[in-house]
C-alpha cells in the first residue's frame, strides 16, 4: 500500500482549523512570544497569521512548489517575508538539530499518524515545546462500520476516538493537553466546499476518487458523522517528569 500522507485535499479547498480563536488559544497555552521559533508541516494562511500576530520566526515545510510560491507572496504582503524560512520538499526528507523549535504544528492538513509524527518531531522541540496535529477520528457511541472500515483501508490502520488519538502521543514523550473535533454541521459544510473544488479538477485521479468515496460514506450516514477531523495538542514531556498539579498550560 502506498503511503497515504499527506492526505489529499484539493488545493482550492478551505483549510480546516485556521480560525483566529483556535490559533490564539494554541499560542496562549504554549506561551509563545516574539522570540518563539515555530515549524509548520505543510504551509497555511493560518500559520502565517500566527507568525504575524506573534512577530516571531517560522519555518515552513511545503512540498508543493505552487502552494509555496502562493504563500511566499502572502507572507511578503503581510510584511513577514523576512520572518519565514521555506523548505520546498517532502516532510519525510527534512531533519533539524535537537531543540530547534518551541512549537511544531499542522493545522488542517493530515501529515501522518499522530504517534509517528510525535516520535519524529519530539527531538526537534525544545523543553515544554508544543506539537499540534490534525487527524481523523471516530465519533459517536456506535460509529458506522462502513465508515470505520473505509478509513482503515485508506490510512492503513483503524481510526479511534478523539481521546484515544490524543493519548497515542503520550508513549512518545508527550503530555496530552487538548483535542477539538468538528461537529456534524461543520463536516457537512466542509464537504460541500470540497465537492465544489473537486468539480474543478481536470482529471479524476485515484486521490480524487478517494475523497469522493469519503464524502459518499459520510453522506450515507444521514447527517450523523461516524468519522470527523480534529486537532490534537500535546506538550513535550521530559523523562521522569512528574504530572502537572493542574492543567495550567505548563
């Protein structure tokens, strides 16, 4: 089976988890400042907005040359062109020195399995650095078997609940902090936008067929999603570290 990551979405489609409120909460929980060093896995307008709001530096890994050029121009227009370092190459090919970043994130793009990315990225994070990732999760008391099987076939492993997805990062040296997922109305609206973007695709590739099949499975659930997209946030934890007394952002 070919590597499914990054999970395909049309370039014209709206990116999930780009809201100002989510980005602000992420930055506040992580205590990011103007001196923070950020790494984004697959560039987005949200990542640029976060760097601009904090006036901090950001490194962006973006394998798509066209997407990178578009975001470079947006960064220039936003006045942060000198704050952004661009790596136009696949995520699998990058590496960084230990403790290079205070925060690593991928909002709205599924770059890989959460546990595998946690293992890969942990050395790059400074102590108490945050890792935020987007992934697909099983929801509802009795998720539809067809939805679970469809996602397991596409990803190469079963999907689990939001809580279990977040906790999968713990064995890799992280303190789980936050998980947020889309509700049924948000998923419906997102898929409507995806369908419009798919209609503009010049050819029906295997990737496009997979997204159409994903939407068809969702529609078959009658408005009650059995799988949804979510974002998880965890903090780098040190060996022998005692659990925090309270969830105060650590």
